[in-house]
């Protein structure tokens, strides 16, 4: 009698709640195809899977990313961003926002 008493067979991966299983980076023009493909991949994994759309290498959704940059809650730093909350010491906040256009050469063209 093989596989008796519910003994485990095969190899499995331990996945925690909220852990990213299949990260995928793509261009905006391929977004619909990737969402469709990941929707089909969900059936290969047991349990409920969610598809989150992030902006680049950040932890923010694509919708809220542009709003946060406009409100100056995010400062562009290289490939990523730095989150600046609206609470804390005022002098620290002013120091972070004082030279933000001087550090990024891509934004300097508008202020010449």
C-alpha cells in the first residue's frame, strides 16, 4: 500500500500570506496581456491569488503613484522613490524639499 496515511509526496514551496509568487515587469502597452496571462496562472496555485499592479520598482500602485508625486509625498531617487510623510519635524521636511530639483538633472530643464 503506497502513499498510505496521507504522507506527503513530491516537493512543495512554503509561501507566506502576502508573499509575491510571480513578479512580472512589462511595458504599459502589454499590461492587458500580462493580466490575462497571470489570471490563467492563478489556476495552477491553490488558494486565492491577487494581481497587484505596481509602478516600476516601488511599492506603490500605478494610480496612487502619480498622485503622490504631484503632492510631493514621493521624491524621485535614481530608479526608486523616497516616501516623505506629512508628519514629523518641519525643518526635516523643508530640508528634504529644498534641493529636490537640484539633485535630479531630468527635472532641471523646467527651472532654467
